[in-house]
C-alpha cells in the first residue's frame, strides 16, 4: 500500500498555511492578502486574487479529491480517514490556541478539513451498507 495515497491533501494545506504563518511572523511584509494574480474579464471587470483566495480555491479542489478518495474501500480508506481526523484535530487545535492561526483563512481551511472527515466517513458508511446489502 503506497503511503502517499493515504496522506490527506489537507496535511499539505496545513503545511502550506503553517509556512505562510511562519513567513508572516518572521517577515511582517509578507501577507496572505497580497495580490498575486489579476485578470481582466470580458465584461470589463477586474478579477484580483490574493494568496488567501488562491489557497481557498486550492482547498476546494483538495476537498473534492478527498471526497473522491473516500469512495475507495479497503485498508487504505481506513488509514486515510484516520489521518484526515488527525489533520483536522491539528487544524482545530492550532486555530484555537495559536494566535497567528486565528484568521478567517485558517478557519475556512479548518472547516474544509472537518468536511473532509465527515464526508469521508459518510461515503464509506454508505458504500459499506450498499456492499453488505448485496451479500
């Protein structure tokens, strides 16, 4: 069983957020609100992305992939759910007790990690009920 398949993508998101927090504490000029991309839409509107916006979009994609991974059955799935729960607990503890993590960006990622855990268990239980019903 390849270990990389069982590592939740939100573990990488947690590492990225912690790196950003560390960078902000050592270099105050670095900000999650820094603008990194700007697009001119055909309507004439300007769409500007900050670092935080891109991380949230990356988190949504990670949530989709994690829910898709939850449809697998077997030992990999159980280990993945266990790791997802650990990652969520780390997100929650950091958000609650580490002052620099008390941001809307970190809260949003914490909620996404929670949804990953809940959706993973829900999909797995639904799948196992269906498999048991066929027997």
